[in-house]
C-alpha cells in the first residue's frame, strides 16, 4: 500500500517545485517538516489499526517527496559544464 503513494508524489513534487512561492529550498523544508511531523504523530498517537497504516502511508509519501526534491536540488549545485560531463 505504501508504494502507491510514490507515484502521485512525483507529479506533486514537480508542481510544487515550479510554484514561485515554494521553489526548491522551501519545498525541501516542507518535505522534511512533513516527515518530522508525521513521524512524531506516529510515535505519540498511533498505536495500531487504520490510523497507523494511514500515517505510515503519509510518512512514505513525505519521504518520497523529500527524495525527489533533494534529487532535483542537488543536481543543480554544480555548474553546467561539470554536470554535462
């Protein structure tokens, strides 16, 4: 079930990164904040059942979102002539 969350995250990440308000750095912060928040919710509130499964689903979505955004962000740290070779 958690792998179903990775497919829409790619498209959501493309849309959010291209919004001028968010950009790459703010969307990376948003994704890390989401991972931390959902992780805390799992540790404090969720004890099992459907709520626990849905929180794991959202945690996997935020982790995939942060990986997608960081992959785009890190690829542009180097100059173009270094990336092309």
